[in-house]
């Protein structure tokens, strides 16, 4: 190959470079291409963002657990109160035709069954039998201590101290309020503000009463003077048997709660160490008395005789046992 002449080489180089020299037309083409890219850039970016958001949403839905895979905590079972007592069931007499009448005096009928059991009472406010006057917080009732009431009964709240404090009947550590309304005794309990009303038949006025925790169980017994005649005073004893419920406790047969001397007979009582002592005296001359002192204790059935002792006193020389000596009634 022969060498090119300088002029020929210059011509060839000029022809090779001439095609890429900038020209107004090339500039216009470049600017048009840039403008086209700018017009498409925003829609493309917007569409790409929407597609990305849709993909993220689908991913969230895909990885979220379905309701069937969720763990549901079971509901807590109902809590039965610790004071629940099984209610007694009244006897029923079957009657042809699927009806029955309660043996306790209430009438009723039921289809498809020969007998009908009474509705059980609320466990927190137990009802009691109508054998002696008693009271609940809402209306007077008749009741007597039974095997499910009294010291150690599950119906009783927990006392804060044993024995109970001053004028504390319901065992919450605060004094309760005692008032009289005719022949009804009203007690407002500080534990829950409930009002109990006890019909006593008669109450002396002004009210003469005392709260004494005789059995030292943390609940105060309430002593109320009911009468005063012929030199002898009579008293009623109320016992706290369940929440907001007082029961009038009657001493055993032949014993009375009183204080004083009337002719040749006399009576008195005192609160001793977790017991109640009743003294009953008889005389031939009104001065020398043969005295029988009976010691009683509280049980679920009421006042129960524990012991008895005999003695002789001559009045007024000897100290008289025929007085009341219980707390504020001393």
C-alpha cells in the first residue's frame, strides 16, 4: 500500500469529521428529544408509584393472618360468692294434671311437671324461718338463729377486731347508729349504710341501750331496755347474724333479761368472759334471797345453758346481783 499524499489525507479526514459537526438542525432534534422525555417522565413516575403502592397493599393483605388463625381468649367463668348457702327446698304435693301446691303455704302451678320447687333466695341475703322477730335491711322479718347463722357463719362479714370496738355492731371498726321509732328499733350500719328496723313491741324512752360484744366474735350485741314497771326493768337482746340482719335472742325457758327486785322475786344479769350470766332470786321475807345464776353462751342455735350455781344473799347488806352489768348499762 502506497502512502497517501498529504492533500489526500486531509481530504479524507475532513470528510470523516464533517458529518458530526453540530448544526442548528441537530440542536433542534436534541431539544425535541429532551422535551419528549420531560413530558413522559411525570406520568411514568406517577404510574410507577401507584403500582408500588398496590404491590405493598397486596403484600400486607397476603401476610396478615386470617380470622380463623387468631387466638381468642376464653371468657372467665362466673365467680360464685363464698357466702353461698344451699337453699332449703320446700316439700310439694303432687296433683294430677301436672300441677303442684307448695307445702309451705304458697300456691302455684306448672305445666308438664307434678311438683314445683321454690325459687332460691339470693345467697348474700339469706332468709330465715318465722319463729322469732328479726329484721333485714329492707323490711321486718321473722327469724331465729339457725345452723347457718351466728359465730363462724359464712353469711357474716369479716370483723376488723375481736372483740368489737365501741358501739360497733357490724364489725367494720366504726360505730353504728341506734335510734327508736315508736316500738321499732332502727340501726344504721356503718359498713354499707343500710338501715335495719326491728319491731320489739315496746321500748322505753328516752332510749336506754348498749352495744357489748358478749361472745367476743368481733360483732357487738345490742341490749335495749323495753319496759320499767314495779321496780324491775326488762331488756331485749339483739344478735348480729348476717349482713345487715339482727335477730332478737330469747333466753331459755324460765330465764328473763331483767334487773330489779319486786317483792319476794328478783332478777339480774351481767356480761362475763364470753358468756351471759342471768341471776334469778326468790325470798320468803324480801331480804334474804336464794339465788340461782345460770351461765349462757352464744351458739348457732342461740343462747345455750353452760352452767348454773346457787348462792344466798341478804339485802341490802350484801352486794346485789339483781342489777344489769353490761357495758354502758352497768
